[in-house]
């Protein structure tokens, strides 16, 4: 498998077809690895917090703002549903578009969007199945978190230590499972879009491909992480050249107590937000294209690298004068 060619070709396709940045930005498919955030507890010498008082204050505030909480929850749920469906459309559009450009066929944003709408409900069902596979991990994590919180409230340090050790052991066992689900997501979504199969057969297809080409799939996954790290460092250095001077000037203005500090903050936000969206769009497009190209080359016995088991979307007739 030409691993380096896949990497370089994904960059070329993403750079030459910049409409991929827009649809990849909303596809909900980021980089190729996982990120784990750890928060360190405060170790100061102050008095320990009164959990009973905090619980009473929270309960009182919730009881006084029930209507506001329900309204915000409904709005949040509607927003999640809208973006979930939009992400399904954009993922199908990005996968199909990158595959078409990989095959060096003419393709554009309008055809990509039509392809994404066609496979929208398949991707929605596929992602719901993946969420069902992630649900046990989430429930165990919630259970451990609840147990630790209750033990802290009761002052049972022994139970807290035991639950923390149990959580660390379960986390070590969960990491391979999450990597497996990540690979199922990357490969199964492309099987659903490119091979025109439904959600459950797409997961089965991805599982069989992993079992058959596990070494190749792991190398592709590790290479995607390495490329993501290098790309993040390069982009951080590039952005530092732009924003470090602004930060230094703003810090000097703030230290001198002048009113010029606020315009630098506004200017930094106005510049940073569009730049961050553009960079995130390009990174998402490159990552999605990389996995599409890798999927088409993982199992060459299934189909040639530049073929499909179905005909592509027909092009509109050419009007000649």
C-alpha cells in the first residue's frame, strides 16, 4: 500500500479543491486520534468545600429556574439534531467528492451536496449505531463519576481511592475498544457512501476489512496521528508569527494602562476567528480525504483503487454551439 502517496495526494486534493474545506468543516469528522483531558485537583491548604451547602444551593437555583432550564434544553436538543443531520450530509458529500477527485473525475460542490443528501439517512443510522456501541463506555464512566462524587460527599476516602483505581484499569481496557470504534467509523462511513450499502452492512464491512487488513489499518491510523501532530506544530508556528506581535503589543498597552488595549483584543478576535475556521476546514478536509484514499487502497482485492462497484453520478450534457 503506498502510504506516503496517500498522504501527499490527500494534501494535493484538499488544496486544489477548496470547497472541500467548507463541507468537511461541518462533517463532524476531525483528526485521526483521540484526545484525553485530565484536570488536576486543587491541593491548597484551605478548608475543604461543604458539599451539603453546595448541593442545597444548586437544588434551590434549579427549582427557581425550571422553565428556563427546560427551554434551554429544548433549544439545545433541536440544535444538536440540526447539526447532526447537517454533519451526516457533509460527511457523505466530502467522502464522495474526495473519491471522485482521487479518480480524477470532474466533480463540484453542487454534485457533492446532492450525493450527501442521497446518503444522509444511511450516515445518520450509521452514526446512531456507533453511538449505541459507545453507550456502555459512557454509562460506566457516569457510574464511576457518580460513585466518586457520592463517596466524596460522605467523606469515604477509601471508596474514592478504590473507584479511582478501578476507573484507571477500565480506562486502559477501554482504549483499544475506542480505537476499534474509531476505525469502524472511518472505514464504515466510506463503505456506506462509496459502496452504496446501508448502515449495519457498512459496520460489518468495516469489521471484516479490519480483521483482514488489521496491520495496514493500524499503520494508516498511526500515520494519520503523526501527520496531524506535524500539521498542528506547523500551523501553530505559522499562527504564532501573526499573533505573537499582536499579543506583545496588547500586553504592553495593558501594562501601561492605556485605552488602546481593547482595540487590540477586538482585532485579535476578528482576525483569529476566520483564520481558525479556515485552518480547521483545511485540516478536516485533508483528514477526510486521507481516510477516503486509504479506504480505497486497503483492500485492492475488493475493487481496483480507481473503480467503483457502481456508476458515478452522470455529468450534465455538454452544450456545444
